[in-house]
C-alpha cells in the first residue's frame, strides 16, 4: 500500500513526508527544492540565512562571521533561497521553518510569506500570535510544532479568540525529537 497525499489547507503534498527544518546551511534551496520536486514537503530554514552564499548578503562581518542578529538573518538571502528553490521545484508546496524563539519572529514570518512560502512551520515556543503576521497571506498554511496536547489547546484557544482560526496542521514532537523537549517517554 502506497502513501496517500496529504492536504494542508490549499496545498497538496504528494507524499506525506516533511523534510525537517535543519538550520544554518542545511535546509536551504537545494535540499528543500529537491525534496518538494520529488513530492514531499521541502522546508527552508530561516535560521542563519546571513551565511548563505558565503555571506554575500550580509552588511557587516566581524571576525569572519555576520555581526549580531541583524546580519545573522538576512531577508535578501531568504528571498534568494526561495527563488532558487522555486527554480528546482516549480509551483509545488514549499515550506519555511521559523523558530518562535528567534529575534523578530514576526518580521521573519512575513518575510517568508513574501518570499513565497506556502506553509510556515514553527516550533521552539508557543506561537500564539503566528496568525497576526500572516493575515495578508491567506493562502499560507500555519503549522505549529507542539510537544503536548496542552500546548495545542493553548494555541487553538488563543488563535480562535484573537484570529478566529485554528492551525492548518500540527507537528507533534515527543521526547525523542532531539532531546530538547524536556520530558520523559512516559510523560508523552
């Protein structure tokens, strides 16, 4: 029996497989573009885009590194990453992984929407205000990552109360998701 397509909001993913949003330099144009091209969901990481293409989009470098958070993340680089991924996957669904715990989360979410993300996946915190930053992009699906039913209830309640919507899908990460969830297998 084959894998059935997965529909998230207006987007259909041929194979119900998400490529993880691995940070700096891994989940960018080539990996995400090819994953989407092959029918799964390629996900571009918004972390550390200042390092893209040997830091050519960074305005200030100190000690061979982007200077401070403003240069660690580059909107221009994110746009270039999406543009190059689209050259690979065409109009197939393409996602962005944006950590809630980053500086200027809302700006980065809007940037990803403008760059062409179809789906925004967010973990590393409770993105209770995520819909606020995507209100001008109604076709972008919102997918929070949660570690418990309690976290999902909090997100759904806040989203319904404030934005009259719920997540389009949810990623549930248990205690074996890299060891950063902070609870035991039994707690799951």
